[in-house]
């Protein structure tokens, strides 16, 4: 019997496409500039050589002319790629694996060209219950889809999902809630303001009965107007006392400190209360899921995927996941019981 908790996470896997064969407008501009600078440097060197040795045929100058020719050829190739790039919906072109994307990773300047593999792992047996390969660079919009697939795969009426801050998205958490899935996702850190000693939204307490916020100075921030941002309906509050507040320097450079509240903010507040009641949620998340990616990447070697295009890469990952789960079942049940269970499942 599986548990009713899954951890969801994503990891970037390299495609069969080097960084040099992935193009964006920014990369092309940078390369063109480098080439122009190099050509100018070579021309200057040729001119200097002409001045110092005006009669002799200079082998060095011939080599420089060859280099310039190669760079001009590269410029023409870049111009062709730029034209192709304009036709791409995501304004990105990968020449070896057309579906691979340049994806940022957590290390600075260490992006890869590859895929984002999402998995959901059962917290009791550490089996991969659902996975999906995407070429979307972040995890922000992946939670509800992965959680719903995991719930279906486990045939559970309810499910708890644990995920890291990268998955924090109000609409995604609400979509989970509407599908009987309780999400545990910590809010992204607002440490920059905190470090500067400034008040963050967490310092404002919502008083549901009166529909007001109590601010750090004890003032009532009342509802002023509604607005829509990024497709979310927001209510905006502020206190009348801001201009004469002694704590204003720590609060807002504007005349009034505005507090925005999403129309479904109560769902996020309920999730925060769940997280407060389960302080080990992120430890369970880490110990459930992070070693899974470590094992898969170890098996796949430094190059990760061997096939190209999203469809084939997805099949390749499915085979890896199947192998992972078979090994895991054998570890849990032993070889004989695992084989017997598989035979029973087949008949
Ligand atoms: S500036 Fe306004 S919101 Fe901030 S603490 Fe003072 S009264 Fe409260």
C-alpha cells in the first residue's frame, strides 16, 4: 500500500546538443560582436606588418587573411541562423536536437541545453509514480499537472504533495486544492528586504473578520480598490496613517504602503498553517526525491540523453524510470516476491 504523500521535483538533463549549437538572439549578438572585434584586431596586425615589412610577403599576414575569411564565413552563417530564429515560436534554435532548450541551472553561468524532467515520488516506498519530460525551463507551472497525474496513478481520493519554493504559484496551489490535493510549498524567500531590516508582507496580519490588515505599527490597512495582475484578481489595502508613521523608513518609500491580497489568498494561508504544523515537510521532500535524480543521472552518465527530440527523449526517460522502479521493487520485496508480483499483475 503506497502512502498518501508524494514529493514532486524537477531536474535538468542534458540533450544531445552542445551549447555552441544552441542559438538565441542575445547569443548571436554577442558572437557577432566578438567576431567584429577579432576581425578588427587582425586587420590592425596586418597593417602593422605592412608598415614594418612593406615589400616582403609575410606568412603571418596570409594566415591572418585566412582567419578573417573564416570569421566572415561565420558571420554569414550567423545571419542565416538569425533569419531561422525569427520563425521559431520561442526565439530559440537548437541545431542538433530541435526540441532542446537552453535552461538555466542553479549554479551561476552553468546553464545547459536540455530538458526539464519532472518526477513525483511516493514518500513511503520511494517509487517514481509519475514523470514527464518538458522543455520548459522552470518548475513554476508544473505542480498541479504532476500532482493530478500522481493522484490518478496511485488511485487515491486525496493526496499530499511536497515541493520546493520553485513551485510556489497561487493558481497552481489552488488547482491542487480543487482536486483534493493538499500542497506543501514554502513561499519564496524575501530575504533581501528582511536583511535590509525592511518589513515584508509576512509582517502584516490579515484580520478576516474585518477584511483589514494590521500593519507593524498597529494601524489598520483598509481595502481601497481591486486590480488584476498577471491574470490574478487582487485587493489592495493601505493605512491612512502612513505619511506620519515613525516606522515609515522601514516600510515603504511611497506615501502609503500598499498590501496586495489575491482573491484566493486564504488557500495560501491555509497551506502556510499546514507547513507550520509539519516542520519536517521539506526534510521528507528532500530525502524522498533528491537521491532519485542522483541515481538516474549516475546511470545515464555525463551526457544524459542519447536520443533527440522530445518524443524520443520522453521514451528514453520512461525506460530509465521503469528500470529504476523495478530495481526499487526488488530492493523492497526481494527477487522472488518481485517476480511473483509481476506474474500476478500480468495474469
Ligand atoms: S508606514 Fe504605514 S504600513 Fe508601514 S508601518 Fe507605518 S503605518 Fe504601517
